[in-house]
C-alpha cells in the first residue's frame, strides 16, 4: 500500500512538472501508452521521465511558427538588433518632411561617393537598422536611385575641378597604370598646380580620373589616354608629366608634351 502511494505521488509530481512546460499547450497526453499527441498534426510521440525534449524537437521541425508562443522568457543581455527594434517600437514613426528626407539621402549618396562605398550597401541590414533608429519615418533609397545620385555627385565634382583649372595656366600631371586584385588594369591621372585660394597662392592636387584600361599598354595608347584627360578637363598647358621608369610611359609622356 505504501509503495502504491509513493508511486502515485511520484507520478503526480511528474505530471505537475510537465504541466508547467508550455509545450503541453500543443500536445495532449495518452497516459496509457506514455505518448503525447500533437494537437496540430495528430502525430504520436513518446516521452519518458517527464522530459519534453522530443516534443520540443517535433514543434521545431514540423510547426516552427508555434515556437514563439511557447518560448519561456529568459533574463539575458539584450542584443543590439533587439535593442534597436524595441527602441524603435517605442517611438512613433512620424512622417519625414520632403526637405529632411532629401537632406538625408544627399548625405547618404555623398558618403558612398566620398568613401568609395559599394552601391549595394543600401541593402545592408546594419545600415537599415541604424537609419530606422535615427529617423524611423525615413525611406532608404533603392540601389538604382542611389546610383543616379552618386553619378550626379561625380559630375558635380568634375565641374568643380574644371572651374578651378580654368584659371590655372600651368599644370603638372602624374600618371600610373596599376592592376586590381581582379587582375584588371586601371590608369589614374592626377593634376598638380598652384591656385589662388582665399587671397593666397596654394599648391593643390586633384585626382582627375581613374579609368579601366584594357588592351595593350603601348606608348600610343597611354598617350591617347592622357590627351583624353587633358581635353575632358580643358587643361590649358601641361608643363610636366611624372610617371614610372617604364619605357612606354616615358615615350607617352614625351609625345603628349611635344603636342
């Protein structure tokens, strides 16, 4: 008799522990066979010793959408993404004015242009979370729209350099052909000159162009690239061209200076 009571008490305690597990919201017991029946798909699962691991595994594999409701709250350090999401939910996403939205977009495109960031950065989760936290009502521009804005930033920069060079009589150029990690050749040309700035003469340098340079790097081709740069920026007079000691670059520089 005492053994039966002890056994009954032990079984009762086991059931009480099981009842405390939220997993039983999605299962019912078949006590006669020590099995649990899934309320979502009627699958029959074995559980032993009050362990619900098998039941949790079933929900995770077959009914993952039911897991959030069953999750037991835990006290732990909040992750940054959770902090941003929670903080943002506490704020009312007030509409952003057209002027404010344009200012943010212009700064975003300037950042991409100035620091040579990839256009795909507007799709980065981290950037999106940051902008949503700072300005919840702001809509991030698409990659296509950002590309247009960056091209305009570049063209505005070209025009600004042209305006600066317009009043310069003599310009020295440095040029170099280099190879990227993708084994693609590029040619970079930089202008060096003295210009009046704020009432004082100052030495200035501007990277005029970095262009893809496929094909043979002969003196004729290099010289043509340099002439194109001089023409595009309307440079009046090139007084010197600095380059490495490669024979083709030396010959190209002499060709441009002579003409």
